[in-house]
């Protein structure tokens, strides 16, 4: 349970930085910073899910997409949320191409929805592990 608590706390801190960037007045610099924060938030969130699945559900998952599919299988997320998580994963893979203005703008427009979805995922894990994991 300690591993899950540690991973969830790290994910929540990263997500808070993404929300902070998204609340700032819009500019190219804020857009780029938000995308960078999305990248590391995505990484820490899927890794928290991986630890949660292993420690709490007894499920081994090696990749982000496998973790998202397993989250659906254990009823942590709905089918629609699982599909959105896979879309989020595709956007994460595109972030290496944000030097292309159109791609950066497309990803930036989706960041508020991505942040909300990751928030929901972390809350769902917190609910499942209970108050002992605070």
C-alpha cells in the first residue's frame, strides 16, 4: 500500500502543476509549458496506475495502453473513459512533434479534457484504496 500511496501522491502533485499551467492566461509560452507538464503528468499517472493495478488488483501491465485496458477490465474506468485514455495516450505520443504549430495547438486544445480525465482516474484509485492510503 505504501508504494501505491507514494505513486498517487506524486501523480497528484504533477497533475496540480498541469492544472496550474492551464489556469494561466493563454500564450505560446504557456501552451508549450502546459504541453510539457502534460507529458510528465501522463508519465507519472500511468506509472501510478501500473503500481495500483499490481498491488491492489494483482494485475501486471507493462505499457500505458495495457494499463488503461486493465483499468477498464477491473471497472476502475468506464468503456468511454478507457477510450479517452487511449486518445490521451496518442496525444502524449504526438508531443514530440509540437514543433509543428498545428499539432501543438491541437494538443493544447485537448489538455483541459485530458487533465479532467487524469483527475478522475486518480480519484477513482484513491476511492478504491481507501482512507488508509493518504
